[in-house]
C-alpha cells in the first residue's frame, strides 16, 4: 500500500463548514439532482443539498479492483455497487459531490456513467490534489481548497473501544 504522506491535516467540523461556505458561491445551479459519492461525499453532499434546496439526493457507490504494481491497473473500470437509475439522471443537471479528488478515479467514473445515461454532471469536492490526477487535464469543476496533505475529515476519525483518533496507517501491518 502507499505510504501516508508526512503531512497529515486533521479537520474540525468548523473547518469543514468553512470549506463548504467557500464552495457554495461557486456552484452554478439550479441543479435537478445531487449525487453523493459514498462514503466521503455523504456528509458534504447532505449539507450542500440542504443549502441549495436540492430535493433529489442520490448516491453512487463505486469499487475498484485492487491496484497492482503496474500504473495501468489504476485505470481499471470499476464496479458500481449502487447507482441512480437512468430515469433519475437522463436530461438532468446533476451536481456530484465527494470529499476529495486525489487521483480522480472514482468521481470521473461517476461523471462518465452520468454522461452515458444522458445527464449533465458537474463535479464538486472539498479538497483537490491537482498533482495526483490520473488523467491529464482532468479536475473537478468546483473545489474549496488545494492540498497535497493526507486529509482526515471529522467523520473519518477512528472510533474503537471508546477511543477517538487518527485512522490506522494503511501502510502499517495491523
């Protein structure tokens, strides 16, 4: 697994509120629907749907095969574990929300699927890592901040045995 970067940024709920407050004025609604990308997009997507009074709130759950050592393995097409029906998407302006754009695989797969169903997606994230995008020239339509840090959102804090802390390092043995 990839090593966690040296710089870890643990966000508070107040900082998340500030990011959303920065993101909202950028959004060029009205939108017919909002798709939250699970799991990271659920909380910001819910807050944004409330703020913009978007009533059709949908979810997309995406799983990729494990990445191999070869770079092209990162371009494998995902399995959509959950996705809105074509009837919910066709002809609609859809705001797609996730927490972070790291390599862009997940949210770009959601964008492509929405486009294939005849929808018009726009992508919004709280954090954008432009140096890590897999596809040159790709990026979200809207973002609140640029970073190269390992971001830990308040909903990602590790909770176990009554303790709260950083999630376990994915590169460390369990």
